């Protein structure tokens, strides 16, 4: 329309144009119309589909409703069926109850009839079986059944009466026959009636009677064995172990009772009764062990020897507190009081450790066996724990335990005596073989200590081992260290003699069987030997505690936490004796320094003062042509060190060189400060210090640079061209090349003044930051 | 491992039943143990305390009072830094035995060991030993004195802390006086044992006047 409204119809040309447009539009419309008509068909087809779908949905809804109904119905059915099943179950269980009661009733009748005949026929196992069956019945229920079932009342009560009286009769018979069997010592019958007690419900009575019977047999056996112990031992050539063997046998007898009877008890009595058996058995064991120990104490004179050892100890402790300050070591016991040789006591110590270890093994065996039986029984947790606690108390509070603790005490006393006496003996009999660095006592003493600690392991007591380790540490710290000290405190005799000569003199005298070397020579060698002894001991003590640590871990594989800490702490105490030994070495070195090193070294170094240090070129040439100071010094020191080298351990020799180097440098420094130098003098000094440093470095395996630093720095200062050059050396930028200055600023200035050609004003002017 | 500045060994001795184990448990675990048995041999406990900011490790050895353990317990005297001698204030015989215990201590312990006399069980109302008697005995024998109750936790902490403080003082003064030249005659003395003992090489010990490196740890 818009097309036409504002269009001019005045010209035909325009009208034609419009007509053309209208025609074009009409064609368009027709085309659209046709398109729409074509779609109608498709839409109608869709509509038809939808209608069909609706019809089908309706049918599904109906089906679902029907299904719902059916399910509800089924559920109802199931509920009713299950109720019936439950009722059926109940009925069945009642039926089985009734059946049981019927069985009981029948059995009751049978048992009632059977028991009397069986008793009469002495078929006690059958009779007891009937009674056992009867005891398992619920009597209350049976009586009620009897009331329900008319007529049978009388027969049931009759059977019950018969069985009740049968039970009483059976018990009487069993007790009587058991005791008869015991009297006749008829083991088969004893065991027969022992097995009947539990059938009658008299478990405890059976266990008690049987255990007591076994105890009497055990007592007789143990008594006889103890009486014959000495003879048996003599026959086996084991007299020294007679009581250890007797103890072993006694404890094995007890253990065997449990071992043999455990299956019978468990089969006829059930689990949990072994503890009751052990309780009775342990009482007997305690009595027998007491007899054995009494014999042992009497025969081995334990009390007398203990008294003797204690007397010796207290005498020693009184005498040594008075003398140890003077540096004497105490001597082997002997003389005045009755002697008790360590060897003599050695055998008894072995015997006691074996006895103690047997007790440990016995306790372990009993504990394991009985605890297993307790854990098997059907009681609740608390009862089981109570029983385990009772087992523990039974063993811990037994006389056997107490006796074992007393044995351990005796062992420790004797072991300590053995160890201390043997160590004193080894010290007293110390010999030095020529050519050896150390003397015999070091090897001997450490051998004894190791033997004692090792032996303590065989006692199987961690507490005992700890005590022996403590005693070993005390013994080293005291007697051994005192022996070292007393020799070192005598000092190294001074006087001019070569050690090599002393050695060969002693060797000669040994070869010729007479001593003609001077006392001084002997004393010198002796001093060095003890210095070496001390040094070697520090090594031995490390080996000792390390090997013992390993062996202890092997001997006690299942230590508790506390036991591990105990051992560790005792070992570390032993380890710390090393510090005391090290102090001995240091002390000896100081002695050596004051009596051997300084008196010889000082004059050699002081030779420096006799030389001229303001040299002309000609004088320098002449000096260098002859033996220079440093050549002389090195020859002397080298000779000196070489005399010591073959007589000292490596560590001691190194320590000696260290002392020599320190003493040498400080002494030389002092000498230098007393001299006056010119340029050439300083140059010579610098060369000589270098030569000395090179020599010392070649003499040892460790660095001597540190000890030479001050001297090197002094020589550097005295070798300066001009005073101002000092700044090049002092300059912090160079500090990385040069080790830091060991000299203070004042010292540097003082040293600079030793150069005659340096002017005081220049020295004052230098600035050192 | 934990760090500590000093390690001290404290050993408790005294008659059976005077309450040694109870004192140790009270101090280390803060409890009064009901009905534990007599001690067998020795028992061992560790407690680390702090005194003036320093960690101190105390190794406490609780020995058995019963006679038959004497050879075990004696062996622990030597390395003790402090010995606590305990009696029961309600039991005269435990007090009467003190001289015997002192004899043992004299025989086996280091002469410089710190000795403390403790009268335990002050909570009991059947006292037999007046405080003054105990005090006098302690003074006569050059011991410190304290009355405690393991049951009521009275003076138990104080006992161990005062021992620690005293031992620290001893160790410090000893350290200062003899750090340079270890005199042989008293080298057995009470020396502090840190977790890292100062390392001394075999030679430097002799020349430490000049070397500045081997300082204290
Ligand atoms: N009233 C009271 N009783 C205490 C006290 N300390 C300990 N007891 C009791 O004394 C008894 C013995 O205590 P323990 O600590 O086992 O004695 P012990 O000195 O260790 O004994 P041994 O190990 O045999 O040397 C126990 O019954 C404790 O309950 C206390 O402070 N007050
Ligand atoms: Mg105790």
C-alpha cells in the first residue's frame, strides 16, 4: 500500500511499473500459500500419532494399578507365612527340648539303673560316666517334667535319688581307692582315679590329691639325688659342678611333672587347672631347693668365704682411701689374714652362675606352659588376667626366686673379688718383654675384665651383668688407673743418656741374666712402657665395651625397654673410664716434657743467641758455608726424636712431636726477641724458619702448620725490605692467602724494632687496621 | 636425640619399704603407685628438667632396700653424682640403720658425692622420728636434709630440683677451676657430661695455651 500511496499515477509508465510490482507480489503470495498447504499433510499425520499414544498410555496405567494390587497381596501372604514359620521354629525347638528331656529321662533311667551295677562291678569309669551324665542334666526341669507326666513321677525321683547317692558313694570310693593306690604307690591306679574326680565334678580335689602325691614322690627323688650328688659328681669327674648338676636335675624333675601331666590334666579336667597344680608343686620345689642350697652353702663353705671376702674388701677400702692420695696402688691381698685364692673361688663362681641360669630357665618354662593353659580356658578376659597375675605372683614370691636372688648376690660378691684380686695380681706380676711397647698387665687386666663380664652373661640375669660391668669400671678406674699413675708419677728421670743405650743395656743384662744397667735407665724404659700402657688401654677399653655390647645383645635377645636402658647406661659408665685413662697419658706427657724435652731442647734453641744476626754479605756467605743454626737444630731434634720413636706407640710419638714443636717454637720466639737483626739477618731467619717447618712437617703425619704460624709471621716481618711493606701483609684483602695474624699490633711493632735498620718514627707511623 | 646441658646420676638408697620407689614415681610420673611390689635389683628412670633455662637430664636409680640385693645396688654408688638416703619418719628401725648406710656410702661412693637425707611419709600421724632429730643427724654427717611425703606430693619436686641446682653449681665451679690442666689426683671428680663432650684430639690437649680453636662447646 505504501508503495502506491505516495506514487504518482499520472503517467502510464508509472502505472505499468506499479502493475508490474503488484503482479510480482501476487506471485510471491501464491508461492507462500502453496508451501503452507503442502505442510498440512505432515501436521495431520503427527496429530494421528499423538492420539494413538494417548490410548496406549491409558492401558499402561491400568496395568500398573493391577500390579500394585498384586504386590500388596503377595506381601500379605509372605507376612502370614513367616509368622507360621516362626511358630514352626518355636515348635521345633520345643520339640527338641522335649526330646532332650525325653533323652534325659531315658538316660536318667538308664544311668540310675547302670550306676549301681557299675559300682557293684567296680566298673568305676562307667559309674562315673553315668554320674557325669546325670550332673549335666537340669534337675529342676526334670522334676517339673515328672510332675507333668502322670505316673512317671515316682520312677524319676527314684532315679534321681539313686544317682545322687551314687554320686556320693562314687566320691567316697574314688577318694578311698585313690588313697589306697597312693599307699601302695600304684601309679596306674592313682592315674585311674585321678581321671575319675573331674567326672564327679570334684576337679580341685583331684588336682590337689594328685599333685600332693606327685610331690611326695618328687621329694623322695630329690632327697635321694641330693644325697648322692657328690658321688655322682665324683663319678662324672664334675665335683666342682656337683650342686649345679643337682639343681639342674631338681628343677628338671619339677618341670617334667608339668610337661608329662599337662596333656592328661587338659584332657580330663579341661584348661585352666595347671596353675593349681603348679601352686602345689612349687611349694615342694621350694622346700627341696632350700635343702639343696643348705647343702651347697655348707659344703662349699659359702658363708665362711663370704665373710672372708667382705673382710678383705673392707680392709682394702680402709687402706686404699689412706694411700691412694699418695699415688700408691694397693697390693694383692695376702699376708696377714687367711688367703682366698681367686682360682679357688673361680670354680664356685661357675657353679653359681649355672645354678642361677637353671632357675631362670625353670621360671621361663613354667611361665610359658602355664600361661598358655590359662589363655586357652574359656573364662572371660578379667578372670584370665587375674589368673596370669596369680601365676606371676606365685613365681615371683616363691622361695625359689628368693634363693636365686641370694645366689646372684653371692655370685656378684665372689665375681668382684675374683676380678679385683686377679687384676691386682696381674698388676703385681707385670712383666715387660724387651722389644714390646707395653707390658703384660694391660693384656692381662683386660682379659680378666672380659672374662668376668662374659661369665655374668651365663647367669642369665641382666641385673647381674649390669653389676659386673659397674664393678669392672670401678676396678679399672681405681686399681688399674692407680697402677698407671703411680708409675707415671715417678717421672722420667732426667740426665743425659740415650734411650737406645738404655734399651740395649737392659736387653744385654736380660740375656746375661744379670742386671747392671743403672737404675735410671730402667726407670726411663719403665716410664715409657707405662705411658704406652695408658695409651693402649684407651684403645682396649673401646674394644671391650663394643664387644660386650654385642655379646649382651646376643645373650639377652628379649630385653625390656628398662633393661636395655640399664645396660646402655652401665656400658657408657665403662666407656667413660677412657677419659681417666686419657688423663693419665696427658699427665705422663707433661712429665716427659718437663724432665726430658725441655732440658735438652732449650739449650739447643738457645744456641740461636750465640749467632750474629746483623750480617754483611761476606759474613752471610761464611755462615752459609758452615753448619747453620737450623741444620744443627734439626740434627739434634731428629736424633732426639729417633731415640723415642721405637719406644712409643704411634699416638704417643705423635703427642711427643706435638710437644716438641710447641716448645721449640715458643722457645725460639723468645730467643728471636732477644736478638737484633739487619736485612740479611732477617733473610736468614726467614729461610731457617721455613727449613724448620719443612722438617717438622716431614716428621709427622699431621699438619704442623698451625704451630709454626706465629714464627713464620715473625720471620716474615723481620724479612721486610721497608717498614711500610708491612701493610701489604697486614692488609685484610690478602687475608685469604695468609692465615690470619696470630700477632697483635703491639707485637708487630715490637718485632719491627728488632730490625736495627728500621727507624722508630717509621714504625710509629704505620697504621694497621 | 634430645639435647641437654648436663647429665646427673641420682641414686636412692635406704631400708626396704621407706618409699624410695614411691618418691621416684611421684617425681617422674606424678602419681602415687598403689600396691607395687618391692623393687628387684635396681630400677631406672629418666626425667629431663629445666633449671634456669638449661635442660638437665636426671638419671634416677631406684635401688632395692632388701639385704639380698646389696651386691647389685652397691655397684651403682661409684658413678652417682647425688645419693638420696631415705628413712621412714614413722619407723624407728629405718632411722637406726642410717649409720650402716653411711658406711656403705663411704666405702663405695665418690668422696665428693652430694648426700641428701630424706625423711619420708610426713603425711602419717604416727611419727616416731621428730624433724629435729633427722636434721641433727644430717648436719652431723654433712648431708642436706628434707622431709617429704610421696603420698601427698610434698617436697618431692623440691627435693629433685634442689639437687639439680646444687649439682649444676658444683659442675660450673669445677668447670672453671680445672678446665685447663686436668689434675690427675682429682680427675675422678664430678664432671659435666654434655651430649657432645668437647672433642680433644690426641695432641691438642697439650698445647691449648696457644690454640684458640679448641674452645668450649
Ligand atoms: N603414708 C605414706 N605411705 C607411703 C609413702 N611413700 C611410700 N609409702 C608406702 O610405703 C610402702 C613401700 O613403698 P615403696 O616405695 O615400695 O618402698 P621402697 O623403699 O621402694 O621399698 P624397696 O623397693 O623394697 O626398697 C608402700 O606401701 C607405699 O604405699 C608416703 O609418703 N606416705
Ligand atoms: Mg622400691
